[in-house]
């Protein structure tokens, strides 16, 4: 059994295509700077919701590793 700090990285969003479309439409009409600011606020809202620093550190690690392999 996975511990509480283990993140679910498997597909977990119902209707992922619809979710992605909603996420992209959230940025409609925003400048690039406004879009970056919106992303930052969204990240902070979700991090606050999660609240657990160990879980967040694991998310940071996973995101950073993905950034290195995708560039």
C-alpha cells in the first residue's frame, strides 16, 4: 500500500479531454503575462488545498524531473 506522501500519477481525471479544454479556455483573452499569473495563482490555490508539504515536495520533484526529460 502506498504511503500518504505518494502521489497518484495515473490518469485520474474524468473526461481528461474536456478538462484540458476547460483549462485552455480559462486563458482566453489573457495576455501572456496574465496567463502566467493565472497559472501561478492556480498552482498556489491547489497547493494550499493539498496543504501537506511532503506531498507538495514530491509533486515538485516529479514536475521537475518531467521538465528535464521533455526539453
